C-alpha cells in the first residue's frame, strides 16, 4: 500500500525508487562471493592458459571439461540439481573439444567452437530452467533474454565484491573469513608474478626456453602481458556475469501459446506454394529420377548443377523454416496440416534432387570442402524435415531437442571424419582424375596444396599423389615447375608448424603430418 503525504489540500502518493528484484539464487551467489569470485578468477586464468594463442592445441578438451566443471560446481553450490538428460550435452561438448585438437581445418575449427558455445548455452538454460515443454520460439527468446541479462550483469562481480567487503567490515574481527584476504592476495600476486617471470625469462635464456617449451610458447613482451591481463579480466567478468544472469531467472518457465493467428492466412499462402511445389516435384520425378538423369540439350554438367542446386538448397531451408513457423504461430487446422504435409513431401523430393545434382557435379569436378558440407547439410535437413513432419500431427513431439540432437550427432561425425583427408583421397583417385582436362588438373592441384594438415598422409604419399613426382625425398626441390613449388610450400608449412609444437599447443593432425613428411 502506498502511503499518502498531505500537502495543503492536495494528496500525493509517495514515490519509491524501484528496486532491482533479487531471486533466491541471486542472493545466494551474492552472499557466497568468497566462493564464486575466486572460482571465476581461477576459470579466467585457466581459460587464458588453455586458449591464448592456441586455437587447436591439446588443451582444448581440457578447457571444455574445465568449463563444465566450473558451471556444475557453481550450480551445486547454489543448490541447483543436475539433470540426467544433460549427459548428452556434456558428452557432445567434450567430443567437440577433442576434435579441436585432432584437426587444423579452419572450417572445422570454427564450427567446433561455435558448436561448443551453442551447446553450452543450451546446457546452461536446460540446467537452470524447467524446459520440458519449450518450443523453438521459447528457446530463442530465452537465449536472447539471457544474453541481454549477461550484458546488464557485466559489472556485477565488482558490485558483489564491494558488498562482500562491506559485510566483512561489519563482522567481528575474530570471525572474519580469510577468503577475502586470500582473494586480495591472488589479485595482487598475478601481475607481480607475471612481471617477475617476464624479467627472469629475459635475463636467462635457459629459464625462458624451459617456460616456452613446457608451458606457454608466448612472446614475453609488454604487449603480450597486456593482452593476457585483458583476456583474464574479460573472461572473469563474463563468466561471473553469465552465472548472475542465469540466477536472475528472468525467463518465464511457462510456455505462452503463440498459436493465435488465423489459419486461413497460412492456408492461402502455403496452398499456392504447395501447388507450385507439386508441379516442380512431378517434373523431378518424371525427368530427373525416371529419365536416368539425362541432361537437357545444350547443358553441361557444370551449368546444369550450378543453375539448380543452390536454388533448391535455399528453397529446402525456407520450407523447413516455413513449416516450423506455421506450426508455432497459427491455430491448428486440418487443412493447414494437410498442406504442410504436402510441402514437407515436396521438400524431400527437392532434397533428393539437390543431392543428385551435386553428385553429378562432384563426379565431373571432384570434391571440395564446400561440396562435402553441402551434402552433409542435405542429409541433416532431410532428417530435420522428417521430425517437423512428425510434429505436424504430434504436438508433444520434442522437436527442439530432436533438431539439436540430429544436428549435433551428425556434425560430430563430420568433424571426426576429417573431410580434408577424404577430399584428398577422392580427388587423387586415378579413376576420378581421368575426367579432368589440363586446366582442371591445374586448379585441382592448387586446391589440394591448400588443404590442412589433415590431408598430409595422402598428399605427401608418392604412391597416392602423382603431383609429387618420383624423387626419393619427401617433397620435390624448388624449381621452375609450379607443381613442385606448391607442394614444397605445403611441406615447409608442416615443417614450421611441427617445430612450433609444444606441450600446450600439441595437435594430433600436425603430429601425423610431420610423421608423413618424415620429420
């Protein structure tokens, strides 16, 4: 109830400054800063040790495991129980971390890191919230809300630290907790210790080589020192802020029914699309499937595949999103379900048509990473569309988890399959090379020489790589032959990366490449 202040003959309600609402988890985290502060700082130091100038080292799986330990220990401290079905996310994150130190493919490294980030975020939400009935719109909204909360909580650790010291001052001196003083000591010792190590490393080459080879391989300079400190600070603030944002629980666990739109709108739009898709699918069945894949007059394999494939891929993705959108926002209607089923069936035909066109193109122009990834995408889209089709008639079908599980499992398979190795093995098969003319061979050789170290066991094998010639040495000498120069540079890159490897940035792909090169 608002109190009333009388001023003259008029009454004004007493205004109060709105206070920031705190949940039970937020209060617990604030009161236990003596645990969460040091834990976040240790995690930040661990992060810097594992990942600073180390995109694909053997420390990456340890970083993934350390991140999970930091999160679950924090949740245990807050009394948030562990869910058994979180095991899928945990295993997937660890496998992607292992994959990161088994490849040097830039595409795989990027997707591995993206996958670890997204799966971790979903795991965090799944642990803190009851998300059994969450659908796609709900999960997307939860991710956006939590990300916004992380930004607003970015300076929460500094405020909690201030509150912690204020609370310590109010207690009796004989009951003061030593944790706060230990935290201060750690904060002071880190920069001092770093400076001392830098100076000692500059003073004695043996000491510097020991630190360099055993631990870091960092360039000891003021700029490196500044970057490391900045990285530690950012990770400390971000990790603590993420926990704070999760503890605030701003996301409402109940699922709002978004299916409020008039289904006749969707029926009109999807009905016209379905008619076009049916005509297109009929042409694919009669001409492409039954017609033994004969090309139209005047078309080459290249022009036929390029004209149709990417357009069909885009349409398949749009159809997938369209069906999910209609299921999420339009009221249930039997006619709409039938039309969405027709669109799903036509999408399956388009996926098969796209795959056939791509296989035709690969048979003529060999493999690249993009072509492998596209075929993988088609297989994933096919399974996702199957799940969406099931959800048309079974509302309780866990579509979000199904899509996450299918995408994750298939991507882990792709990541450990080492696509660059498969590409080199396929492209250097004599049966595939005979279709290439001189210009195509020139381009194919240039592409192969730019593959990652994953392909080294094939590319540096004289029995499998005809571009290497017949010399006894591992790689041809540099001469006027462009072919020799290209694989010479590939060999020298492996030599350079092998020499730079140490205990922290050890990578199995580089190690195997060095063995293949005779290093």
